[in-house]
């Protein structure tokens, strides 16, 4: 017997938090009885569970790595008609969703899955999943400014946690600095705002790592299924 929200999340319908909202809204039936309170347990192998009028079917969990290009919205649909994730995953033959977000002008690694429970863990602040970005900023950044990023920067929503910053190099001809930064917080546009706060706005931003996953050998706009070793590393988080 498991809590109903966990069963719904495991079926890939929604994250556990969203599943709780679905239950509270009275959209779930167990053995023909409407359930609208949390804490109810069920056995998916014996109980008939209906969500929004459809029988709950256990789904095979799938995990993909996607290289999001710049100029793509991290949603499955966009009312403004901009390119979004669904434009790149039509050939998969199954419904998957992005874990977390990358802003419109940021490219790089996104995890796509139908495993709602794992998605919730990877995005919950308490798990402190480390994410690494390759950053190019306008100007030659003094080492003292990079130290500020390492120690934490005061933003309008509070002081950021210490970050790992590794200088890649200076392009003095183009007046640019390139470095890697690793953070574990999930604030909106955090890396861009941190760079603005030290006076060096971002020119290019690419997420290269997320937890144990690294963006290697995958072209922009391409999707590949995670191998068994990568899935096991995710499960260990």
C-alpha cells in the first residue's frame, strides 16, 4: 500500500506535489469512490484508480537528455507560438516533461522524463542538486570579482549560496571572460543576476552539467535516452 499521490506521480501523470492538488480537487476515484483528502493509501495492483475519468495505467519510466538551443521556451506548449520542447521530442512516441527550466536565451542540458517523483526530487531545494554553467561575460573580470561569486552575491531575493567558479580564460581582443560556475540553488535567472550584480553582464550561457549528468557529444536540439549507468546515478541522488 502506498500513498495515492506517490502512485499518481510514479505513473508519470504529475509530480507528487501536483498530484496532491489533483487529489484535493476531487479529480481522483479509488474503487469508484471520490478521494479528496491526502493520506489515503491504495494498491495499484488491486485497486481501480481513476484520474480525470481515465484509469491509471502504470507507465514505463523514461529518461532523456536534451540539448536545449537558445531561443526555445522550456515548456511543452507556448501560447505565443515560440519554439518549445515539444517541437523536438515528437519522435519519441511518449510523453515526457522537462525537469526544471532554462531561460529563453540559455542553452544546454535539460533532463526530460515521465518520472514525476524523480523530477520533484531533482528540483526541490533540499536536495541541493549541483548545476554547472559555462559563462561568457562582457569585459575582463578581475579575480576579486570572481571571488565575490564564490562567496555569495547579494540579490534582491537574498544572498546567494557560495558557488564554485573556475576561470577558463580571457579573450582580451574581444574583451570577454569565460568561466565555469557551479551552483545548487534554483533561483530564477540566478547566474545572469549574479553576473549583473558584479557588473559583468552575461553574453553567452550554457548549462553543461546537472547532478551526475554531463552534456557531451550531443548537438543542439538533439535528444538521447540515458543509458543504464546514468539512470542509476540519478537514482542514487
